[in-house]
DNA sequence: ATGAAACTACACCGACCTGTGTAATGGCTG
DNA sequence: CAGCCATTACACAGGTCGGTGTAGTTTCAT
């Protein structure tokens, strides 16, 4: 039940924005009464936090399937997955950036949770890159991880306004260039998408 | 008068989000009556569009002061300016990305203007890079311009949630690496900030 | 001084917002 | 069957929203 509520909130918050969606709409779309919704979540804010936590979990481990591939391939694979994500019509940018932008500067003593969640998510992904770069053995894994994470965030941001797979491909190409410049041996471009032909 | 209204709207929309700010608040903060506000702008949506147009003009030509410097220095200078922008406490990310995220998917026959403005802005900045890369004579100015623009957008996005100058420096370092990989001769890191010492 | 234009204060509208209170209904387990 | 818990429908409170109508006041050029 909580799951159905959260899935509905996810969809509506992503599509229309957080403030644009009322609790009545969420309850109606979830097929439950408003009273039931408030029996599961004490306030709309709790629903927002739960929505962000859900995204956190889903997005954090989205690129862990290729865990057996070599680290460089995992990194480039993440950018290929990004290209597919942007092509999805349901793609609505980064929910954490959106939430921070929409909820505005935290007022007195409130809203710190959203920003903390956003920071944690960005750092989590940066570390995802860093771990793999360390396994490769590049000179500055931390700095390069930051650069790769910036490319992802840039691709996500611009992908929201201009849904163009060329943006994701450019991000992947830039990542490839940065890896090569760091001395990493990477497979030639496009080798993953059409392995041998 | 229009200018004062717009400046107020700019500040409030940026700090608190578009939907979070009511017209009463804008009028009060601008020191005018709500009626006067509606005599200058027919609806809140017009105010939002004007706000985005204003940002468009301000941000598009923000990096045109170094127009006499060599193109590569202009490009790297843009990333240094980005570092200062992020450090500004009033920095609130990309207003176009924020607006698109907050206003949600355009309903039937409405809101296309915001998205079009956002696309135009992103493209404008990409072309800004491209013109300079063409003057340098790199092999693929268009592709490299896209990559540099992605770095800027990534830095802006992550700079909103984690106000850290290290992010901007990483973006600048990545830009430098990409330029070098494209065969551009760039000054050593930090040469602009402390010219000769 | 006169008249037009701009501005102000203020009430008001209907719609929507988050959140609660309540009484009735359903299903499930003992 | 009895008791319990979740859920429902529905009304309601208190507030904010975008937007309008109106009557009176300021400003300013002629």
C-alpha cells in the first residue's frame, strides 16, 4: 500500500513538480481516500522525503549490474545507460536538483533533509566513480571522479530541457577522453553497442 | 518601474521557486500595489517569462568581457567565472532548468515558451563555445562545444546542492584536459588567477 | 488650473491548498 | 459471531492562490 502511494507520488512529483501536485490528486491517482493517505504519511513533506529516498535507492544502484565487467567498461557503461535514460519520455532530470530548486532556500530550521539527501546522492555517485578509478589505478581518482560526475549531472540537466541523445553521447565521449588522458586503456568508441560487426 | 518589478521577481523566484512566490508577495516586496503589478504584467505567467528573458540576456553575455583575450583563455575564463558564481550565496542554479523542472511537462497548448527559452539558452551557450573553438581551429568544434557546455551545466547543477568551489575547479580542469586532448595549447593551470609571481 | 494617466487601498471572487474530524463500511482473525 | 483494524465518504476549517473591480489619490505636462 505504501508502495502504491509512493509510486504514484513519484510519478506525479516527477511529471508536474512537487508543489504543483496536491495531496488530493495523489490520493485520487493512487485510488485511495485522502484519509488513508494521511494514515500512512503524517504530512506531505514526509511524502516528499520518502519520494526522494526511493529515488535515492533506485538511482544509486542502477549501475551495479555490470559489476563483473572491467572498471573502465563499467564507467563507460554508465554513460550509455544515461543515454537510454534521457531518451525515456518519463525522464524528468535529477529529482534531487529539482527538489532543491523548487523547495528553495531552506527556511528557519526546516527543509535541511532535502538538501542533505541531495548532497548524499551526488557524493554517492561520485564515490561510485572513484572506487572504479581506484581499481584502475589512475593518478587522481578523486579528482577524475568529480569530473565524471559533473559530466553526468550536466547531461541530466541539459537532457531535461533538450531531450537529445547526442548530449549523452557527448558526455560519454568526454568521459572517454578524460579516461584516456588519465592513461586508462579503453575500448574504441561504440564497441559496447555493436560488439563485433 | 517594470525594472523594479522584474528585479524583485527575479530575486524571489530564484530564492524560493516560482510556484512558492505569490503575486501579493512580489507586489509587496517591490513596494507597489498588486493592481499596479497587474497593470504592467497581465498575469503571473508573463512575469515568469519576463524573468526568464531577463536572465537570458544577463547570462548570455556574461562572458563577453574577455572578448579580446585569445579564445582558449576566454573558454577557461568562463570556468573561472563559474567558480565565482557558485561561491555567491545568491546562486540558485540554472533558472531555466529550475523553471522547466518546476513547471513540469507542458500541459495541452501551454507553457511551451518556457521550454523553448531554456533550449535557446542552452544552445546559445554551446554556440558561444563553438565560435571560439572554431577560431582556434580544433577538429570537431561542435562536439567539443557540447562537451564543454555539459561541464558547465553539471557544475551549475551540483553547485546548487553542494556549494563547493572544488566542483567548479574540477569542471575547469576537465575543460582544460579536453582542450589539450583536442590539440589546443593552453596556459598552465592557475596562470590566470596569479599571472606572474 | 485642468485633465489625463498612473498609482493606491481594499474588498472581493472562486478555486485550490494542507490537514482534521467523524461516522459508516468493509474484511479479517479469534 | 464478536471484535478489531483499515478504509471509505464527506464535510469542514483556515489559509493562500491568481486575478478583478472600484473608488479615491497622486503626479505631471500642458
